[in-house]
């Protein structure tokens, strides 16, 4: 649930540049041709309102149709699919490049200035943006939203947007769901509207990126004229917040791509396209240098962000709406949804983790379906307990990493485990470090053996009988590689590699068996121990001296906001040592990492944060407290009568709610 909330909260309901634009139709055609995400060349055309109904299948029912509740306690993925394209924010995250760009704001984020004892941001907004009922969106809507959140003590992500933004969110080790861990910083003193088109935000201290641009800057505006009377009624109840959450959102106007119409619980939900959407007919262009342009002649803007807006075009399209509405059919499981997809009852299935791998054969066998695969915003990793020998030695950790043949495992798993090396997923191109070390990539088994042996020797490891490679059977020569001792002359005992068993996670289990086998080829006594998730968690996150009671384990992290990847602090800052209650399970200590984490968390501009993230990735991969192993692909299927502006994007089309305003039907 929480992993999906990351996407919905930051992208869907705050109008990701490629997902939340519907409305006014336009005519004409541009002459620019650019590569599309479908790996084909297409000419971008202005929207022509084809009038078709976009039919989406979702697995599971909605729990609310109230946007207040959706951002609050009802952060369910299916609520996000339906409600996510209705409420704008000052800024948005433009996919597929994952860049911060203005939405309601008419400039890039202004920097905070100090006025006496507070720090102030004044941000002007666009004029002429309207709710679907014709009322203008004004700065007062954000003030109203903030004041309701504060007065009624609304939970969920509301406090994060308004001054309690969390720096990093990871998978809760006990549940594989994300959990909040970083402390709140830099509170908002108040938000006011000097006029209808200016938002004034006062902070208790200089706001960092997560508090300003990626906090209140991404907070959804709620329509005051629709909710004000309802809030008054809720205020009179014993529990005003619960009373507000319990109301239906049917009839609420939208200032995004779609308007929520209604639902039949257990059967379907329905949206119609917003003909007042300010961004309908906008052309989006992404360039090879990473810059991004949005142009709308009818609205009179041509804006460039993150670079020059010139040179080779990587993606370009004009937003719709091309559909007249979206119908969400509800299914009990993926098998029922796949059957409906094959029978033409729906056009696409949205599910947060993608389709089960066992369904791929059904998809490939259907001539009317396309299958698309993208990497997810997460990784699986091998962790070392650096509090004790031999895991405390970098040469040992890197030797294990070197002999771990990720490309072989990718082939063995038939693509179910995508080999990766950096911490930030490589598809998150703005933040990922393209020069992160790819340890022993492309080497043969013998070359890996030789390189790993050298790493151990350089660190001071010795053997009673030095290991030799047998090229005939590609393994350790019989009788060699015995009696391994660490640089202090202490014999290396049998080491335990914890991983979930095959009944719980076949990939992690298989990886652990192969790593134990490869380690034995170096004369390292490693035994894989397939076990339950709770056993691993209890050992890896034990407090005090009990933190010494494990050697290595394999687990996974789901990463939070790809637009501001700040998870390094929770996983690797020395003060986050898990023995003291944090998430740094290896007990990793690096003063430079702590310095970079402080720079990242204090950053007030994206470039400073980006430089810190990339350097953190480089150092941590080099030090190897973790060896990142693989990513899980998101597999999706849709009818081949649909045309998307792109399909290659981090975490897939479900991450963008199926691009409802940008999808067209084939000619």
C-alpha cells in the first residue's frame, strides 16, 4: 500500500507532467517527429477528443472516493488510480525524466529569504486555471487546505506535505512495506495569500528541498468553495477529521485531467475528462541533455527547465484528452482481469507490483495484447555485518561481490531478476550515477576467481593451501583453498548467509545458494540458510550486542520518492546504526558519507542534492556495505489498439495511472 502511495502522492494527484492533462480540445498538428516510448517514430498531434472510453481493470475495490481520506488514512493504490488526476499543486514531477517542473506556479521554485525570525517563500501562480465547475483556482485554496489539515489534525501524507515531510522511506523489514524513519525538520509557521495569485509560506528555519519544493510545493490544492461548508459541519462533530473523511467526494470539481463521477462498490468506478483542464493540448518535449520543454500556444506559454531545451529530442507528445472518460472495472484477482483483457472487456490492467510472471504466457499467446516491462523503484541486496571479521574488510566484501555473477542470474531467472549495480535505479537518469562501479561485470568465471582472490590477498587474507582454479570443471581445484585466515591471522569460521526460503521468495533463495557456491570457490566457508523473513529481520535489526549475531543476509528495499532519492541517510548514515534502533544494518561508518548525507538533507536546490546523491552512490558502492544484486521488473499488458506517448518509464505505466489523458487509439 505505502509503496504505491509514494507514486500516487507525488505524481498522480499533483499532476505529473505526462499524466494529468486532459480537457480542452485543440486542432492542428505539429511537424516535429520524435521517438516514442513504444520504440516507434510518431508525429505528435494536438488532441482531437476521439470520444472513446478508456477501460481500465484494477484488482481490488476502492476504499473511499473522498480525496481528503485518500491522502489521509485511505492511501490504497486503487483509490489513487481513480482519484489521482484531479487535484493540482504548485509543482509537479515530469515523467519520464522525473524532473520537478511548475504546475500551478508560474515560475520555478523561488528560494526562501529570511525576514526577521522566519524564512519566507512567495510563489505566484498562474492566472486562468479553473476548477471544472468554472471557479478559478487561487492561492486561497492552498491556504484553506493547509488550515483544514492543521485544525482537524489530518493524518497520512497531509502532515508530510505541510512541514512534516520525511526524508526517506523504506520497506518495513517485517512486512516489505515502506515505513517512515527520518525525523521532521523545518516546520511551516503559516501559509497566507497576499492576493489571489500569490502564496506566502513562512518557515521556522531555512527550508530544505524536502520541506519546500518536494513538500508543500507538491501539496494538492483542495477547492475551498466546495468543501468549506462541509468542513464547518464536520467541525461540529465529536471527531471532525473522521467526519470529513467519511463524506463522499462525488460532485467535487477537478482542476486536473479527470473528474470523478461515481462508483458501484465491487463493480466499477467512473471518471470523465475535464474540459477545463488548463494543460490540455500542451506539447511536452524531452531532450538528450536532460532538459524539458512544455509549450501551449493557446495558453501562451513556452517554458524550458533543466537545461537549454535544444538539441536531439528523446520524447515528444501532445497531451489530450483523447478519451471522453475512463471506466475502472474491479476484479477479484489478476487471473480474472487477464481473462477480461484477452476478451476485450478492458484495455489495460493497473496493479502496483505488475502482473505475476506466470501470466506472461497467456499474454504472449494473445495476438491482441502487448506486453511491456520496466524496472521497479527498488532493489534486492546482500548485506554484510561490518561489526566483525571477515565482513569488516572491504576486500572480503568486494571479493564476494565480484564472484556473484548477476548477469548469469538474470539469464537463469529468465529476466525475473534484472542485474543492477548502483543504489539509485539506472532508469532514474537524473539522479543515478552513470559512473558507479560495476564490479567484475563481463568477466568469465576464471577471471572473477582471479580478481576476487587478488582482492582478498591485497587486504591480507591468507590460506593454508592457496586456492587454484580448475579450468576444466570451472571450480576450485580439489585440495586447494583451505584454511582461510583474516588479516589478523584469525581463522575464518563458517559464515551464515540468511535468505528467505524458496516457498517465500525463490529468487532470493536461489541467489543465496549460488553466492554460497561461488564463495566456496574462493575457499570461503559460506552456508546458505533459507529461513523466514521474521527470522532475518529479528537478527539483522537486533539491538545492542545482539547485532553481532549474524554474518550476511539478502533482503530488499522499496525506495520512496524517485524525484528526491534521499534514502542514503536511513540506510548508511553512521547515526542510523541498527544496533541503536536505525536502519543501517551493516553498522557502516564513513565520515564522508555522513557529510554528504548532511549536505543532501540540507540542500535547498536540486543541483546540490543531485551532486550529493551521485557521490553517495559512488562511495557506498565502492565501500560495499551492501552488494546490490537485482531489481524486479514491472510487467504490464494492454490491448494493442492503444497508443501511448511512451511505455519505457520507471515502475511502469501503473506508476502513471495508465496515462489516461495521453493515451490514444490506433488509427
